[in-house]
């Protein structure tokens, strides 16, 4: 079913869509293509309606590249009707049955690839495939592999892809063309935020936005200037040292964006081995300075001060030059004034946004609720950048700013001599499990009595012990969301200037509630409910959309700026049926890095869409790119080359079918897809010896750099090499590098722990080659090079034995063998005819030595081995005499003649 008539939509219970969503839906239904939309213009509603259209047992639609939470969300929205999820827990038999049920099926790409290779999927009956996050699909990835296998046997089904990352298509040359070629689509639909239809749809009903430009304190402004000066000096020094390297994307402005690490990766990974040690240190300094300036604006002053102190050490100054510059010294001085006044008197500043947030919650919102005379209690959503800020705001609202800052000073181990009068009015502080463990009971400063777990840190304490680092317990405290409730509905403006210990209370029941239960609880609650949440949870991209849909919000406070969240709110308001518009309070530090970073993100997205529009206007797309004809180049596999003997009188022979046995776990990598692309058939199997079996003699264990280091340190690689050497004549260790990085052994780039260094890894590899003389080390620059190498190794070689590869290791464990038997004797016995992995253990337990074996009859051997054929083979090799053929009887061949044997009776 390649296209649908609009009349068929009437029979489907489609969700309500905005005008631009309707247009996207109609475009993608009637013609295959790739939809590229702006961040925040969620394709969620379009995708759900698309799935509803094809939700029928007569169709078989596969959905790829979804996360677990997204799959659960879509299944819930589709109400489970003709919808199935296939995961690693689903057995092979169940998968085959589910495929025949039809409907919408969410499946992991790795499972789909294996089932396609094993012919478990009725490919000819697949209606189509929908791909989420289409920008990640390239030639070597598993999604492209699955689509290629699908298109080879199915020329009528559709392929529809979605992406919300326009900037991903600007990386590299011809990225959008390569993605479309891998997806087998000929059309790309571009939907930026400035599209006229989008503007018209969202302008019809807009939220009431109240923008509060909050200035930062003079001290924070001076610190920000110092850090920017340091970043500017570092960027200039990096470009001065590397005049021949293209570094135009590395600017101070780009250093402030969230994509800074991706920019560094795209610019420097391919030339990392060419950079000097100084250049690499300058790159690390830029990351450090960016972390400092983000912490300054997002964290509290105590946390920032403690972070700065962690860098002011002799050891750090020996490797990092920025710490010796004059702006760095000024930054250290200003950071101290953020926390102390006078001679080490603890008096930290409040975060500038705290006062504005308190005013909104205590004054603005209660007054607005009275003005509107709404019967609803009102639900307030506060959106933050990360879970650390959620943690900060939760404790600020429940404890008050002074309680929170003093607690953080104790937890961070900040040294101070005295406490300012503003903090002496505090009552006893609640105990926190992360406060220092030393006790100093009974000590009082002003009216404040220290809890038993807290203490004033003496000035003589080593500053190194007070480094800023979250403990494991503290990290566990960070949550993506918190729920509070106000104990009062109206508060005078004067009250908002004092600590609000009694104003906000934790809504602890929220922790065990889903969104629907929370919505009901908020309605039942007399006082306003405050929900503090991050823009996006680590394991879900739809969390904010779900919250907006499920909970009837009255107010939203954007504590930080985020493009995606702002547009989600715009779409939510455009769909909302309410006479009172949603109020959105937008808090931003004007004239700061926060504002500049937000504007830079908008500009970069606009430039990305302009690039895509320009590329689309000049793009040349082959007529057969959709793969629906045999002329499509993307479907043509490279013919396997073979050496042909030209002295055969012109006789032509059909090329033998090439086969490689691949371990199931290897389908997480790119190599199987590239091997198949080169015309070599793949047999997915669960094997315990090696990763790739190329020939009956060649077994390959593939390791990426990180895997190699981990396997060497754990000793697992030694066991793997032992098994390969025991069962195969030519074991190989393939060390594969990332194709996007330099093909060079770099200590700073690849080490994953401080315990490992370059020399240690080389020593372990050397010992490995000494222990296993037959082992060959193969260095590969990329998966493409590995696939080519495999093809060359298979030239004029026999195909691997599937039965032999699967039988190895199934009955025996290497550790058990080394514990019970002499390894040398075990290897000798295993090579005897009739001895297999299934009977060797029984044979060695019942036969103590070879003398006993020689004296046994054939029937006795059959009882030991459990098989007459195996017993006959072993008895013959022990009791029959072999003679060498005469030279005249030996075949004449190229090179040295092999010795052939025949067996005769004594």
C-alpha cells in the first residue's frame, strides 16, 4: 500500500492536528520521503496518525530506531490495537508468529537484520518501514543494512523517515544526499520554524509570554568577563600553534553552545595525531573554561567557588597555562568575593534568578489567580536545564536560600572563620547525608546550632580535600523532576523577601505516581502544585510533551532557555481549548553568555535550514534511487574477485558462493553490513570462539580500541586467544579503529582509565604474541578496511563449516578445562579422529592414559564415545598402519607435492 486515499482517513480515529502538521501528514502519506522539521516541531502527532492509518492486520509496518520509552508511548497512544513490540526477550518462534499477525510492529534494528538474513521475515508482505531519527541512517549503520535487505526483495513497500535535527545534515560533504540514498527515498520535506504555514498555525493562538531580563551581579559580570578573556586567549593560541590546520569553526561564540563538543570532534578527530601536546592541552582548556562559565550562571555561588578552588593547585598549573594568566588571577579573587565578605566571613550571594522566581510564585501567580477568579487550584511547571538545577530549586524553595547555601558550604567543605549576621538567624539545619562525617557537637555560631554531622572547617585544612566533586550519594539525590505544593495561596510582597521555609512543602506522593495520577492529585489538592522538571529526561524525548498533554497547566516558568521546550509550549497552546491563555514566564540573564548561547542556537538552526533549502534546489536525484527497480546502484553488491587460472583453456567456472560466519553480538557494529555490501553472504550464529569465521582455518576476534584495552586489563582476551588457537590453525586479532578518527595509537585519545597507558598496552600485546605464536595481529583503519581485508583473505579459500563453528565451546568451558585437565594433553586428544567437543570430557574422565586406550576394543570405545562412527574412526587411527605413496603415484601440482596417506590392515 504505497499511497492512501483521503477518504480512507475518515474510518480512522486520527488525533487533531494543526494546519502544518496536516500538510506534513498528507505529504508523507502520499509519497515516500524524509521529513526534516525544526527542533520542537514534534512529529509525534503526525507519526501517531500515520501509524493509525496503517494499523490493520492486512498491513505489516515496521518501525525502527525508537527508544523503549517512545515505543511504550506509541503503543499506549495506539491503544494496543494491532500493535506489537519485538525485543531481545522475544523468542525466535514468537517473532515468526508475530510477523504473520501484521499490524504495527516496533522492532530493534539488530533483531530485524538477523531475521532478514535468516529469512524469518515475510519480506514480500511488508507494507513499509518507518524510520525515526532519519539523520542517523548512513551506509554503514544497521538501519541502512536492514533497509537494503528489505529493498532487495520488496520493490513495492514504502519507506518514510523523520528527523528533528537539521544541523546534523550540515556535517560533512553531501550528508543529506547520503542519508536519502541510504533510506531509498527521493523526496525531502523541509519544515523550519519560519515556514509560513508553521507561523500561521502557531500565531492563531499564542501563549502570554512575560519576559523577565534579570541582570547578574557586578561580581558575576566581572568573572564572566575574565573567563571570556581566557577563552579568547586560548583560541588565539590554538590557532597560532596550528596555522596549517583549518580551525575556523573554533571560536569563542561556538565554545559557548551545546554543540561545542561536536564541533571539536568534527574539526580535530581526523587530525588528532598531528596535533602537538600543547594543542591537545589547549583543547582541554577550552572545555574546562566552558564548564566554568556554565557553572557560574547555572549553579549556586558556593558550588562555583568550590569548582574554581579545585583548579587552583600546583599540579594543575604545571600542565595548564591559562591558570597563570592575569584574568585567571582576577577570576579567583572575584570568586572569593561571591562567597566571603571580609576576612573569610561566610556570606554567599544569592543566585540572581532566585528572587524573581520567588516573586512569581508568591506574588504574581496568586494575584493572577485571584484576578481571574479561577476555580482551579493552578499547576505551575518550572523547566530547568539539568537535574542539578532541579535539585537546587527544590531545596531553595523548601529550605530557603540561606539554609540551602549554608548546607552547600558544609557539604562542599568550604573553609571559613566566621558567619555573616544574615546567616546567624538560621535555626538548626536539617541533617544531610552528604555533610562531613566528623562531629563537633555543641558548637554554636550566633543562634545557629550545628548538627552533629557538620563542622566548621579550619583554615589549615588542605584545600585539595575540598575539591568540587559530587559524591555517589549526592548524584543519586539528583532527580529529573520534583513536586511541591504551596502551604498558602496568597502572600504579601514583604513576605517574599524572607526565607520561605513554610511556603513550599514537598509533595512526596508524586514519586510513585504516573502523569495521570499526578493530574488527579493536583486537582484534589487545595493549594497550587509546583512541578520542577528538566527539559528532557535522559531516556525520553517525549517527557515534556506528555507532561503538557496530561497535566492541565496554568503557568510555565522557563528558568533556563531552550528552543525545543519553547516550541513544545507553543504547539501545546495552539491545540489548547481554553479561554484563558497559558502564561509563560521567561527568565533570562540579559547581556550574558546564556542569552548569547540561545541566540547562537537560533542562528545556527536558521543557517542549517537555509543550507538544506539551497541544497534541495540544486540536488540531482537518480530516478531509481527509491530501489524499486533493479537498476538502483545502492542495491548492487560488489562482485567478489577471485584469482582465475588462465591456463585452463578458456573454460569459465561459476564463482563460488562466499560465506562468513558472524557472531550475533557483532551486529551491533558496522562491519557485518559492509561485508554484505561487498557481495559476501553472512550467516548469523551464536558462536563462542571468535567473532568472524572466514575459512575453516581462519578465525577472527574483532576489538575496537576501548574493547581491546578492557579485554587486556580483565584477561578475557587471553582466554579468547587460547580458544582460537586451540580450535583454528590461523587465529587473528583484528584491532579496528574508528573511521572518523585518526589511524594512530594515541595515549590521550583512547585510554579509558588512569591505570592504563600506552606502554602498558603495548607490553600486554607483546606478551600476547609471545604466548600465542600462531596469533596474527591485524590493524584496520576503519570497518571499510576490515571488510576489504576479509574479502582478500577469502580468495581461493574454502568456506567455513557452520556445524563445526557452532559446536565449539557449547559443552566445554575454558576455565573448567584448565582446572580439570592438562591443556597440552587436552589439545592432543581433541585432534584425534572421532573425538569431538561433545565426547572429549567423557573420554578423558574414563581413560587415564593412551596405553589403556590402545588396549580397548572397538565396542569398548563405542561405549565411551557414545557413537559407533566416532569409535570406528578412533580405533582405525590407532590400529591400522599407514604408508606413504610412491612419488610416481602422487599427483603433480604447483609447488611442493603434499604427502598422501592410505590405511592398510596389519
